């Protein structure tokens, strides 16, 4: 049974430090912190990530977060964070309305940048970020977009199989990302339901993931979309004095929801393959259900985040008598990322995507090679998001069915 080699578990004390400064410390900040704390103790890296400072506006809360998440210092102004000499890389884990300002300033200050998805709230912001990343690349600075679901062993293995031609000519991609945390109409009005802060609702938050994953696995881009979006609950209780986020209790006063609750859209890839997507926060009973299936002329692949160590693969070249979807348990040392972890069959989790994201970013920084996904990749997803919203607003492809 393959055991992790000692060389795989680099403590890295002999490696040059890479000072990380993180802005934001809520769910994504906690997930990224886990990645930065762990990556140098599992992978043999060319640089040693150091959790230099975390930034948040509330001095007491960010100090507590620094202690809880393992950051050496706390800042209350992101401008002070990017000015620190011990910060080489700025990791942006804030709502989308601050991504562009922070990323562009950090790149200008000579820092590398990792920015959570979606890259920005608008195409214009994403374009400005991508231009700044292009200028910074000339100075050897790296800018990555944080689409973490590319970095599960199963999705990375699926990409390998598609690239090897195991599916043949791509015909279909169908992807859903289903959550249900807004099914309760009295769930309070948090930043995720405010277009100014979040840019969009389920579309940008969940739809961005399946757009990126579909294009990553297919190895090609969407050329066009046709969409429907809906806001099922148009008013919600305002938060009372708390920025408690998802779990805060709402007051009696209600305010408008200014983003989509759900988006359903079809797409055509540049090759002509067809796609369907669904992103919603109202799929009662679905907690974080990301599922994607690709159908090609030679076979099909399916992935389910609720069974994230597995792939379903159908080889259509097999005789019908024995063909069918079979399960690939993606825990072998030859599978992407797995050789640094556990022996076959032990499996990884959601949080490992952030460790792998950190690993790949450190290698890109050390080698000066373009990161994947880049800001340009994030811009392309932003363009698809904008096309979905434009299509839904035009309602052009929607044809009412005549009544009796
Ligand atoms: C939404 O609830 C969310 O936290 C997304 O913002 C993340 O990107 C996704 O990974 C989990 O769900």
C-alpha cells in the first residue's frame, strides 16, 4: 500500500518565506486559512507560506480571528495590509464589491494576488483587474482566481480523462449547484442578497463555480447562453445590528432583495456541444449539491460533490452487454494531489481544495508560470455571468406556451 513519502511532508523551514496577507475572515477566510496552515506540512514546496496578517474592519473580531485561524498579526485597513513588508501575497476573501479595488492596489504594490470567485461584480471591474494582472505579470507577479472545485482529485482526474480523449467528441455538459439556505422567507437580508455588495445572487455565487468547472473540464469556452432568472422572495427582514451573516436573526423591518434567487440557463460551447446549468438557493433538501456530467461520442463522466472522492465513468466503446457507468474511487497515488495524503481508500474533503489551491499557487509564484485559473479566466466567467443576466433581462428566447 502506497504510503506518503517523507519528502512529501515538507516542513519547509529551509525554504524562503512567502508572506501571506488575507483580507476577510468569514467562511472563505476560514477555508483559505486552513489551506495556508496545512499546505507546507503536506506538500514539498519551493516557498514556505507564512500567515503574516489577516485584515477586517472590526478590531476586536479580527484580532480574535487572527488567533483562531493562525495569523501572526491583525490589520483593520486593507491598505495597511498590502503595505506590510512581510506580505508578498494578498489573499482576497471579501464580498465582490471590494475585489477590484484591493486586487489592483495589491498588484500595483508589487504583491501576488489570490482573489475569491467570482472575480468581480461586473465585467468592467474584471477587465480592470485582468489588465492590472497583465501589467504585474511583467514584474513577475502572479494573480489567480479562486475556483477551488477544479482542485479536487476527482475533478482534476476528470479533466485528465477528457484531455486524453476518453469521451471523444463532446456533445453535452449538464451542471447544477443546488443549495437551500434561502428557502425560509424570513432568513434575513445579508450582503449576499444585496447587488451592490454581491454583484448577483445564486448566479454569481454558485453559477460561477459550475460555469468555470464546465469550461475547465470541457477544455473549451461557452460561446452563448439563453437564460431565466427568478427572485422568489423579494423582501426579507433586515439584520438587526449584527453582521452575523448567514445565521443572523432578522428584525421586523423588511428590505428588498436585489439579486436573483435562482438562475437556469442553457449554453452552446464553441465546438457546438450543448450545455444546461442550474444554480439555486431554494432547492429544499440540497445543502451544497454540485453535480456535473459530460457526455461525449466515446463515453460519459459524472461528478457529485456529495461523493467527492468518486467519479462515475461510462466507456461507450465497451460492448453493450458489459457497458455502463462504473465508479472510479479517486484515491490512488497516481490521481492528482493524492500522493501527498493518505493511502488508497481514505479520501479527502471540501477543505482539501483550498490546500491544493495554495499548493498550485505557491508553485506558480516560485516558477513565475501563469496560474490556472488566471484573472483572464475569471474575466471570461464574468462575461458568461453578464450574458446570462442580459439574456434573462431580454427574455428573448423565452416563448410563452399558449393557453387552452
Ligand atoms: C455559498 O453558500 C458558498 O459559500 C459559496 O460562496 C462558495 O463559493 C461555495 O464553495 C460554498 O457555498
